[in-house]
C-alpha cells in the first residue's frame, strides 16, 4: 500500500465510521481520508506498570491517574448546588473519586469495568483522594501492555478508544506499506521499514519499538518537505535564465568608501557571497539572516547598487508602509550624493533616483513614478506589497530585496521575480528582520541559500536590560522608578523611547495606550522634558515630521506604539522603556530593544515594565533579560510559540509537521536536508525513486505540484 493510495480512501471506508463520525473527524482533526487517520499519531504512550498508583498519589499532586471504573452516580441539583457526576475508580492500590460538575451526560462514557485515564490535581474529599473536572482519556476495554493515547475531541465526542479502533483497522487494511526510501538511506540511519514504523508507533509491543518508529516517521516527514524544497530550488536554478551582473563597476566601491565606518568582516563576507550570485547567470535566491543592528541595510543597498551600476533597476520591498517609508529614508540618506553618468545633461551626470511607492502615494506622484520606472529613470524603487500586486512595469529590474519579517509568501516572491524584463529573472535577496532558528530557516526557506551576518559592528556596548515586574492590570506610571533615570539621561543630552501596546484606550484590552501615556507623562513625571507622540494613525506627513524632530534632537522622549519597531535608527537614543511588555512577542521585544545601543560609546538601557502574567510571558521577559543574542532568542521563541507560527502559510495541508518538531528533532532536519540534496543532485527528476516521487506529489499543495511537475 502506498500513502498516496491511502489518501484516496475516504474515512468512511473504515468499519464503524459512518457519515456522522466522518463529519466529526473532519471537524475535530481535519481527518478526511485513511492517510489522515494513520498519521493521527498518539500524543503519548502509556504503560500502566510505569505510572504512579492511586495509593502513591499525594494530595496536591498534578498527575495522570489510570484506573478501572467501579461505579458512577449522578447527584441531582440541590438548591444552588449544581448536579454532578461522581465516578469511582480503582487500580488495586486504592480508590479515587472523580467529580464532574454539570456534566451528567458523561455518565454513559464510564461503563463499569472500563478503563480511564484522568489528569488533574489530587484533592482530599472527606479524607479520600479525589479529582474535580479532570482531563479525561477514555481507554475502553482493559488491556495489558503499552497503550497509545490519541488526541481526542470532547466537543465532537471523539475519544482515544474510538481512534484507536479505527486506526487499528486502517493498519490491518493497509497490511504492508510500500517502502519508498532507498536501501542505502535505510542502512545509513539503521531505520526500521515503513510498515514496522506505522505499526510500531500505533501499536507497539515495547518502548524501543516506539522510539525506532518515531525516528523513522519523523525522518519521512522531514524528508518529504526537504525534497519538495530542494526539487523546487534546483528546478528554479535550472529553468530560469538569470542576469549575469557586472560586479566590477565602481559604484559599489564608491559607496563603501564613503561610509563613515569600515564594513565588518561579516558584512564583507556576505556581500561577497551575494556578488558571486549576482555575477553568475543563475538567478539568486538568497536569505540574509542577521541580528538586529548587524547592519543589513548596507548589505541590501550594496546588492541594489550592483544592479544600478550595470544600468539596471533595483527594488526594495517591505511588509508595511511605515517600514517602506523608513527604508526610503535611510536608503536616501546613504545615497544622498550619488550621481550616475547621463548623456544629454549639462554635467554629463544625474542624481541617483530613489522612489517610494506605497498605498499612500498620491495619484499624481504615482503617475510620475510609474513613468520613471518605465523609462528607467528610477534607479531604486522602495515600496510595500503594492509593488507586486499592482501592474507595475520596470524598464529592467535587476535585483530585488525583500525585507520580510516572515510575512511574504513564496507566491509573492515568485510574482516579483516575474517582473523582470524579458525572460531574465531578477536576483532576489530576502532579509529577515530578526533571526529565525536554523532548523526553521531550513524548513521555511529551504529553497533559498542562506547568508548569515554573525557579527555586530564594533563598539556596541551591551544594553542593560531590566525587567520591572508589576501586578497584572495595575500599571501606574507614577509608581515606576524608571522616570528618574529617564530624566537623568535627557539631562545628559540623550533621548528616550517609551513604547505602548495600544494607540488609544480600548474597552476590550486592558493595556497601556500611547495617547494616555503621552498625556500622563507630559503632565506628570516628564513635564520638564520635550515629548512627542507617534503612532500608525498619524498621517505620513505627521509621522515624518515627528521622526525628523526626534532625529534632530528637538524631542527628548518619543512616546509611541510599535511603529518604531523596525528600522528606526537614532544613535543618540539610549533608553527604551516598554510598557506592558508582557503583551509583546520575543521578536518584537528584541526589535524594540534594538532601537537603542546604536551609538558607539554610549551606554544604553532597556526597561521591560510588565507582569509575568502567564508562563509564556515570564519565559519571554526572563529570556530578554538573560541574553541579547537574537539567534538564542529565536530558539526560545520557537520553544514558546511552537512551530505553527513559524511554518505559517508556508506549510499548508498535508505538509504540516504532525510528528516531527523543529526543536526536538533539529538533528533530523539537517539530516533530511542532506539526504534530499544527495538524492536530487544524483537524480534530478528522482527517476530511480518513483515511489518517493509519487509520495511527495501526494503531500504537496497544488501550487507546488504544478510548479514541480508541470511538463
Ligand atoms: P539591521 O541589520 O538591524 O537592519 P542597520 O542596517 O539598521 O541594522 O544598522 C544598524 C546601525 O549600525 C546603523 O546605525 C548603521 O549605520 C550602523 N552600521 C552598519 N554597519 C556598520 C559598520 N560596519 N560599522 C559601524 N556601524 C555600522
Ligand atoms: Mg534594518
């Protein structure tokens, strides 16, 4: 049996699954076919002999308890006391009473003699052990040995025992699975075959079988993803003609020479990697990873200038209008005095033209810019998604930089590539705003080459980070000690950011707003300082004005929302105060902190004001205090948020990781990638691996399938 064939069998083919159960499976777990069913993996395996017994449990423990039902009893409502179901269980070592309030319907779930598993806090009730409203796994008939416990859905009345039965019959029905892996790979990692893997994970005889099965299933999952990515990467390289840029021109050299600082070793190395790609006739698809403040802008501009010095155009695309505007500002500043040779002008040269196109650009400006793009007068265009979503025609687009912050999808990148002139595909450099973990990069951006800026410019002093813990919901500005320090820094000529989660007060969210904070501070703690307010609802002109004033030093304290999260560069700013810091994610906090510590020789500070209201918030804020290394924080972020958010739109449908974890299985991500390259490079169409190829096709989403297998 192949996985592809299983995917064609609807779940109703399984005995006991009628239309109603099929609906429930689809609702609860997106399970519609037999492949979905056999890849619905146990969330844990349990061995009764390895669990704490009821006799051993102590009052106050949080524990899993395994037992056999000896009786149930519904106590009806009495006055204000809710009706409750009482279930008595035993495991031979003792008895426990489990109470469910308001759920009398559950009684039929617990027939006498059936086995159940409860998770909850052990209480004492009249001297006996008890639990109230625990988490429940219905295990069904008693059975010896190791038992899989499946993710279940109370809402859809789907329990572990049902899934167990159906998966069992699915596996019986499949009998043997076709083995898609080449023998050499099986040997190299000493893998069990696929039939053993599915059986060993769903119905194991011993613990070793489970771990061998998991190893194999995890590898298969990751290999499918890596093969799809590597096939895509190689197909792109093979199919598209790129532009062989001339990298010997003098514009880039002049740009580097006039910078007020030396490039770091890492910047040099990465620029060289990019130039090698640009010079080659294959289109570049490269990811630039670098920590906040590592100096990615200079690298990006260097790449764009290679296009410009060869008489072509460059484009820089940002995820938001604010960011696009900020990029435009910094790129214009970096290239302020640059001129290009131009026939037909008096001096034989013209200024290098950087244009900004966003949703806020006026109709007249837009028309002018479109004209310049078409005629080739625009050298560098900066903008948002609008650049690709609209009908924008470049004269000869040579290099595209996408500043992506995880927000651009493959399709969007592809669309931008299509904007090249004729058949030639422009070179594409993707920048991440903050680092993402290596394994995540390999998976989410696995069709790209990767460059890493792993060195910060010299002279950066560590930013002292302090977490001032406050009670949840009681952020009273007057009680914070931070303002004294803010006043001192301002007195010393430095500048300060104060960041809030909201623009204005909200009924729904109990969090600090920039507007109220600005008012309170102006009238209270910082009445002597020059304050300004910045948020996304100001017009572009207003925002620009505020930023200009702040940059020039005419404003001491900028109270803002996360508008300033990325890209703002004011080296004289030395204090970052983040209010309700527990409301921000790690990447955001790291970006915000990256706004200070930019001036050589100036000591900078970051104050995180917030409650560690949840475990996650606690972990995030503690990590921020602990380290300033974005790559380390990225790993913590992955730990806290799980893969889902990182995989995002990139991995849809069957490509989800069901068993593999980018954290736990780091090592296997790299190995799968290695094998994928070996297989594809030895046999680009996988002609000798038909089964493997069929399988990838089964798992790909339609866009990828069309891309990889068209023609
Ligand atoms: P990011 O990687 O976060 O985009 P930027 O490109 O904004 O970083 O650079 C951060 C700051 O470091 C800017 O003020 C920039 O001028 C400065 N910078 C960049 N490269 C160097 C360098 N080689 N030496 C000193 N300062 C640098
Ligand atoms: Mg930047």
